[in-house]
C-alpha cells in the first residue's frame, strides 16, 4: 500500500503534516473585514515593522485597546 511501511498497523493514523502551531494554540476562527487601501497599508506596514503577521498585529492592537478601557 502507498506510504505503508512493513510492520506498521494499518489502523494507525498517519502523522499530521503541516505548519507547527504557534504557542500550541490553533486559530480556527475567521473574520472578514473591508478596509480602505490606507487602512490595509497601515496594518501591513505596522506588521512589517513589528516583524509579525497581520493577524498577530491586529490581535495585539485589540488587546492593547481593551486594556485602555
């Protein structure tokens, strides 16, 4: 069988493939928003400056905003 090694139980699940999770936390929720070019560029430039993803940048900004309430 394809990918089957000798002596391996057929009922074993294959190892998970893909990108490792950051901080052992899976992000499985999606949020779609509409932005102007200026807003999109602001987020992208900020993420680039912080050397992190846009999602991490937005989450960090929201956390800081919540702390200021």
